[in-house]
């Protein structure tokens, strides 16, 4: 786990180890989501790169029958 400091301009430096694991490149856009005080930074991926990433995923039992419309 890495600890970072917020700059006076509210900027955050993502540690090199984390950037490499996430595949973040300079100039790449990220999505920032806050929920219940927890901030998530998610790299945006080109749509072409996402093609087929759900291949083989089973949709069985995702929701209970009574939750469906």
C-alpha cells in the first residue's frame, strides 16, 4: 500500500509501482469515483481494447428471478 500527499493544488502523484500495474500512461484519462468517502481512480480504456473481455462469463444467477422486470 502506498501513501501519497495531496498538493496545495489538490494534485496527487500516483506511485510508479501502481501506475505500472494499472498500465497508466502519461496523458491518459482516468475516471474518479467517490462513494462513502472512498475515492477510486479507474483508467479509461479505449473501446477496442475492451472487446471480448467478458468472453466466457456466465450470466446465470446474476439476479434473483423476483428482481427481474
